[in-house]
């Protein structure tokens, strides 16, 4: 990891498209990981922000229907 990996609080808010209040809530609830090296300013890793974004994927209808078909399929008689 190098210093280029870290972004400021303001940059992280802009990157995620959320308000500073929302960002404070998410970091306080430990939904978004943050770094506070000197006890005052918060810093974030873009790669960790991307993981948070990727963790809340909304599946398309076709994928949901396929999963439903797989669940409701009866096992083959032996």
C-alpha cells in the first residue's frame, strides 16, 4: 500500500455520491472501513470503498427467476 491508495473524507463522499452526514453514519456503524492515523481526519482506501459498493448488488429479474427455477426443481427419481 502506498499513499496514493488513500483518499480523503471529502473525496470518498464524492466518490460514493453521499453526504458527509451519511459517510459519518456509515463509518460510525462500521459499514465503511476508515483510517484515522492521527486521531482526527478520516482516510479511505478506494479498493475498500469498491468492495462496499460491490457487496450490495441487485440481481436482475432473469437471475432471480433462474434461482427460483433451481430451487423449485424436484430431484430426479432414482
